């Protein structure tokens, strides 16, 4: 379960990073 939680956490971080990158690209 610990590994699964870590995987989900990493996925969320990657997802947020991707969204932030998409939002920053048009702005910049």
C-alpha cells in the first residue's frame, strides 16, 4: 500500500506539473 500511495502521489505531482507547464507556456 505504501508503494501504491507513493505512485499515486507521484502521478498527481506529474499531473500538476503538466498542467502548470501548459498554463505557463501560453502565458510566456
